[in-house]
């Protein structure tokens, strides 16, 4: 630990963590892992402000996804009522539903408590970062066919990508990295895999954010936390995340995900050593 436990979530710290979330959410380097490491080394309690703050800044980057993919979302909504106008929409809806099913495991008793405990275990996070590096390295050389960008993956493929997303509830396993890597392994092109990954993130993060909000309002989570830093973290994560997502979508087809592997190995190894 680089700071004593129970450090106050100040405005400066909230802005820093919000920016960290905005960058790390869309780059395949695990935003939850970076937030958990930063909070552990800065002394933010994962079981009080830390976990709740992580959900709030994830909501900020969710807003960035909604803005970037607003046309796709409008077409998906229109396709429910006019299949001829948007022929790919209903297949995409089915793929997103199937891909979201594995997250139901998180609702099992004790799973959320386990995730919160892992957010405070630096060495565990280090190992998960190394796992993310292995996933990115394994799929880097997969061919990237020039397939139809808006075509939905097969339902079996969507389910596999959904289990990759489930793996990412572990702090240190990148959600975007694991799901894009799974898409590449299944034969999707980079742009198509990235698009489905970020569309799939919308129901997942929406559900997690809604659950956290209900717990805060219902008294199951701490209510003595100042709202100001949370609001600032949300705004910063949205602004930074919006820029990071647009940048990643431009670069992913040219660079792939291999450039992120050395960084993940270095950070993961440091977390294992420093603890």
C-alpha cells in the first residue's frame, strides 16, 4: 500500500480516477484493474467509496458509448418495428441478448462480494492483468477478414463472447480486451469484433449501474459519501472516454492489440511483486 487505508475520495483524486477510467475502459488494459490498483495504492476503501465510485465512472464511459453508437442504437430500435428497413437489427438483438446471458452468474449469492474483495487484492489483479496480456497476444495474429461491419455474430459465437465478458468481472481482466479477443478468435474482423464488444457493454454496464444506484438509494450501500467527487468522476470519465473510444476505433484495425501486451506484462508483474 502506498497510502493508509481509508483515504478520502477528494475532488482531485476523483478527477484522476475518472480520467484513468476514461482511458482504460476502451483501451484493452482493464479499467477495473487500473482503478482497483490506484485505489489500493492510494488507500481508497474498496468496500465503501471504491466499489461504488468504480460503478459511477463506468456509467460515464457508458454514456460515451451511447453517444458514439447512437446511430446504431437508433437503427436497432427502428429494426424492431421495421425489419425490412434495418435487416440486420433483429439478428443483432438476438446476439446481444444471448451474449448478455452469462452475466446472470454474477447474481448468484456471494459472487459480488467476491468481486469486491478481489478489487482490494493487488496480487490477484496483477495475475489478471497478465491473463489479459496472454489473451491479447494469443489473438493478435488472427486474420481480420473484411466482413460486413453491421452483421451480427452467430448466436454460438455471441455466447462465447458473452462468457469472455463474464470473465472480465474479475478486476484486471479487460472487458474490451477479452471480448474483442474472443471475437477475433472466432473469426470476426477487428472492427466488427470491437463494434459488437462495445454494443454488448451497454446492457452490462447499464444493469450494474442501475443495481448500484438502487442500493445507494435503498440504504444497502454507504450513504455518507460526498456526492461531489462522484459527479466530477462521472463527467471526467465521460469526456476522456469519448476521446479514447474515438481514437481506439481509428487505430484498432491498423495496430491490433499487441502494442498493449508489454504494458500489461509490466504492470501485472509490478503488482505481483509490490503487492
